[in-house]
């Protein structure tokens, strides 16, 4: 009788442990990749109040050439991303931007429908 009770308790314990293990290793639901985007964008190791730095301007005005007798003004513009120099007039392309206006010490460029003024830094 004592052996039957011990066998019953042993089987009951084994059944309980195996059912608990089955619950632990139950198949998990699949988490979409965008679930982790919060962790990527809000890095825990950055200081509080950190903001993304402003990107540098795409172009830098190096010089303007103003002709007094004609309206053919020219500008020397440097693309800061690939370091190409463009010597352009109004209506010409400087990389992916179109020159709209050239004045003394400043140039207006139109890039993707957005106009931006670049000034000569002295």
C-alpha cells in the first residue's frame, strides 16, 4: 500500500512538472519588426533632451560674378555632399538644383520645388 501511494505521488509530481514545462515553452506569438522601432529611435544610452543634429546645407556659395554691362551673372557653388564645384548662370543646373536668381553675395536655388537662398559667408 505504501509503495502504491509513493508511486502515485511520483506520477502526480512528474505530470505536474511536465505540464508546467509545457506552459513555459508554449509557442510565442510573432512580434512584427516595427515593434522594436521605439527602441531604435529612442536610444536608452543618449542623454536626456538629446535632439537629432541639423544636417548641413546641401550647397555653399563660393563666389558671385556680376557683369555690369550684361545681365549674364554667374555664381560658383559647391555641393557640400559630394564636393563638386558648379560655375552656373540663371536657369542652369547646379547638381540637382536649378539657379533661379543671382544677386551680389547671394544666390537663390530651386530644389524639388523649394526655393532656398544661399548667402556668401565672408
